[in-house]
C-alpha cells in the first residue's frame, strides 16, 4: 500500500548513520547511543511556545524577526527552516503594514491640517 511506502520512507529519513562508529541512530538523537559521539549541535527549539515567540517578534519587532529567521534557516532541519521562512514572511508583512499605516497616518494628518487651514480662511 502507498501509505506503507510513505511510512517506510519517513522512517528511513528518521535514521542516520553515526559518523564515528557507523551504527544506525535515530535522526532525533543528540548523542550516538553506542559510542556517545555528539551528533548534533544544539538545535533550535520548534515547540509551539517558541514558535509563538518567533512569530510575535517577527510581526511586532520586524528587525529581530530576521535575526530569528537567520538562526532557524541555519538550523537545517525541515521544521526549523519552515519557522524561518514564516518568520521572514511575517517580517515582510509587518514592514508593509507599518509602511501602509504610516503613509495613511501622514496623509490623514495632512488632510486635517488642510481642513483646518480651509476653516481659517
Ligand atoms: Zn556512534
């Protein structure tokens, strides 16, 4: 069945070979269980609360969102890269919305000033 094949594929991706002792290790493992070699640098957290923080920062403090995005994109695994890409998209949206609101605000201020001038005349 197709589903079985997909499962096998996914399981294969979840296993890596230890560079030191060549034993098969779960891709999620930080250390090789047979020789103890460190397999990963500290990975970026992909928990829901961490995601919420990254997305919040991206939306409301745009420059810092890019810093997060860079960190997550560098982490390399699929979930982290996805967070990095979403952080960049949110940053872009935030910048566009801020620009749009600012122009709208400036325009409305100028409009009010014009109206006040017109009233005085
Ligand atoms: Zn090993």
